[in-house]
C-alpha cells in the first residue's frame, strides 16, 4: 500500500484574500486599511473580516489612530506572520516538486 501524502500547507493562508493581504504587507511592512482594500480589490467588510482572522492568528498587528470618521487603521505583518508566509511558500514549492507515485493497479481493482 502506498503511503504518499502531499505537503501540508497552512489553510489559513490558502484563502486568496488573506494571501493577498499577507504578500502585500510582507512587501510593504505596513499599510493603511483603505490602501489594502484598493490593492486587493476587496470590500471593506470582507477585508476587515480577513484582517481580524490574521490578527487573531498572530500574523498581523493592527493599530488605529484618530477618532470617528477621522480614524485610520494601519496593518503590519508580524515576525510570526512573515515566518508563516515563508513556510507557506516553501510548502507550495515542495508540493509542486513532489513526484506523485503512479496509482497501483491492485489498489484500483480493490476499490
């Protein structure tokens, strides 16, 4: 019996929007919420939800300045977030480089 398994990748980063946020912040260091909304082509509500998820995982720091309509939210990637992004990238590279073994004919017959 074949015990091949694909590389495990971080499901938290496998979401398209969360990945875009992480890649942008890894490149920029930090960014304003509205700028992230613009470059990820996201709605404010969806972006806010995904940022909260990443913050709760310890991948982002979020700071707010100002009051009310004049407040500004800034997000920055943490060391843990940067490490997770690197591991995710390496996991994908490993997965693409893996040679998937041919399906055993006996396995097909027994199914």
